[in-house]
C-alpha cells in the first residue's frame, strides 16, 4: 500500500469532479486515478468502478463554472487518508457548496481503491465554524 506523503487526494478529487473531457476523456482519467477494483460509498449509495464513471459524469454536468475544492482537514496514515473538504461550484441554478467527509484508501500504484463519503449541502448562512479545523489537545 502507498505511503507516499506527497499523494494529493484533493487534486485527484478535483480532477475527477471538475475535469474537462476536452483535456482528457473521463475513461482515461479513471484509468489513471482509480483502481479497477474501486468502490465508493456516498450517503448510503454504493458504486463499483463500472457505475462510478456515469456518477462522475453526472456530477461534472452539473458544474457550469468556478469549481473549487478546499481542504479543511486532512490526516494520513499509510495508505489511508481522511479529510474534510468543501466542494463548491456554479450550476445553472446558482452557487452550490457541499461539506464532505471522505475516507480513502490508496493502492501501491497510487490509485484510489476505496472512497467512503458523507456529504451535505451547506449555505452561505452556515457558520464559519464549519470551515474551521477542529483543534485537538496534545
């Protein structure tokens, strides 16, 4: 399993969800970044590698511009990465932001094997405390 501390999960997530197929076809992006035995669980829905491509494509189609991903917190231990992220993007209906808690596993080839995600939409009225990392004693 990968222990590369330079592995950038947020860059991988941004490439998947904000990638432009005129630069690289989605199938090529998935082959480069996601393991063949990949599984994602998000808010109770489970996707295998075959079902993940259409899910990513659907997400990409929602974005009309200004996609950004902010890392709030990220912790790594060996091949495991856990993080809190804010996904923001413009849609035909206006600006949308999600707070997402992601647990990932990376293989030796530095491809994502597993993503477990819980996400919820946030609004501009939500407290700034949402985007403040939790401080731990220590």
